[in-house]
C-alpha cells in the first residue's frame, strides 16, 4: 500500500490536462477541425466514443496548445487530450460530468515501454509511478468513462483497457481506493495481455460510420 500512497501523492501534483489556444489561426483551425469531425456523428454518445480515434497515441508536452497536437499532419494525443476534448464535448451538449484521475496498475512491461517512448520524445514522464500510472478519466452521471478506451468501467477495482484501477479521484474530491489495492494480482489485473496504449494502435475511425457498438456510452447520454 505504501507504494500506491506514494504514487497518489505524486499524481496529486499533476494538473488535469486542458488544451490551451493561441489567439491565432494555428490553434483555431485545429480545434475547429476536431469538433467539426465530431459533429458528423449522429449523437453525443457516438461522438464521445470517436474521440480516441482522432488522435494517434503519443507523448504530449504539457502545458499544450492545440497547434502542438499536430505532427506531420496527424493529430497526437494522450489521455489528457482525450479527457479534455470529451469534457468539452459534454459541456457543449449540457451533459453533467466532471473530470477525474485514476491510478491504474498496468501489465508489467508497459511502464518501461512508455517511459522509453516519452524519454525519447524528451517529454516528462511524471505520470508513470512506482506501482501505477496516472490516467485521466471522466465521471458522467453516476458512471465512470475512460475517454482513451471509449468504454465504461466500474471505478476502483474495475478495469480500463490499460489495466486495473487501484484508486480514483474526482476533481475536488478524495481518492477512492480499491479494497484489495494493497495486494494487486499482476497476472490477472487486466483482460488485455498488452496494454491498449502501449503502442500507437489508434487507427482513425471512418468518417462515414460509427465506432464499435461496445464503446458507446449508453443509458446516460442523450
């Protein structure tokens, strides 16, 4: 448990990601393009599930501006980008929500891989702790939503696509720690043998069709 507490204190020092805008066309064009693509989807749930497909997974140096997310014509994003875009989309649709952060226990090889990728890009890796990684999520109604994996999860003790949630904290609240967080079973901590975001696996979603049905947030969104 001491390792987790150390990580939670470390994660508390990480500000929630909010993509800023320069007062110039460089940021206005990128931001407009992202939300214009999302409006092509027929409902809020489908648009929300489409967000991770718009961005190639990769290191983002925070604080970041919209124009910083473009690399050779591709959009680059991490969980902070996904969470901020999702929160903006929900705010536009007047859907009650709040930002949150989770401490996620990933498969054993994932942290070393991520650290190498982030270090190669000369981007800070403070989000990689000793026992868990910092992951930005959302509270939508009375449910938890992972904007990077486009799926609901059950909160502390549940699973995202990257691993098992050891603790979670809603913005302005306290950490909620999973009852068995002191002895996490590494062999069964995730239904995925390899973390979904350990490699840049996000392929752009087709603009003329919805994301897979299992990812749609149903029952809360309009």
